[in-house]
């Protein structure tokens, strides 16, 4: 598989920073997962008709759950994900998570929790593929997803629900090795929530925090 650097500009800044901390053996898989996450986020963010967005998400879910030999040619992201083999099916959880955000506003706390579980399921699939602890992956990814929601939801009721779920979520502990990018994603997002920042990379201490997270995993 060709190097992913040419496509990194399509990722959000936090994802690009997290990718920089990925071990060389897992960098391509992290790039594929984060690119899929960004693609699904774009579908939901730009949705004017929820039904049309659901159809686009269903296309991705069906592809990920189907045999790789049946995947259509010409979609670069699918071509990358083909490297995952049968493990690609685990990424369908990511689609389910993003679909949970297509409900009527204000979204219930159950929908926000379903989104977080879906994102965590996708990260757990990567962890399992590389022999990392899927439990740690799920816990840290849940916290990343909920903190990310708390930062970006505009409705005050939804934002409060995301804060509440984050406060109740299990601690992740040390996140390193294969999961080092997740330490950046979760750690900086939670830091921004705690400090009242508007973005995960806001504030003079964000990059220093990223270095610490990348080195010690928390």
C-alpha cells in the first residue's frame, strides 16, 4: 500500500497529530480508520435529508459487512480497507455510531452513548487486529467520542448530556503502543473539555500535552 501522507490533509488537525504518533506497523491502519471516521462525519454533518444520509451510511455498512471480493473498484478508501481482510467488518460499528446522530434534535443521551459505542467499536477492531487490548481501546475511544461531542455539540441539552456521559464513563488508564494515537485523541479532547477550550488543540499547553500523552500514554 502506498504511503498515506498525500491524503493526510483530508483529516482534521487532531487526527493528523494523532497519526504522527502511530507506530510504523500500524500507521496505515490508523490512517484508514481515521479517514473512514472523517468520511462518515462528513456525511452526517452535511445531511439535509436524514434519509439520504442514512442511505449513504448504509452503503458503507453493507460494503464493510460484505466479502471483500465483492467490493466495487475505484473507491480509494475501500482499496485501503481491503488490507484489513475479515477484520474490516468490525468497522461497521463506526457506521452505526455515526448514524445514531441523525435523530431528531435534541438528541437523547442514549443516541450520544450509541455514537460513542460505535466509535469505540471501530477502534477496538483495530486493536484486535494488532493484538492490542480491546478493552482499553474501547474505554479510551468512548472517552474520546464523548469529549469530542461535548466540544462540538451546539444544543445546550445535548452538550450537557455529553458532559454527563463523559463523567460517568470508565477510566481508560495508560494507552500506548499500537493505541498511542488514541492517547492523543482522547487525552487532548478531554483536556479541552476540562479547561473550557473550544477545540482539542486550543491553548498554549496543547502541544506539550500531546508530547506527554504520546510518550507515557496518559
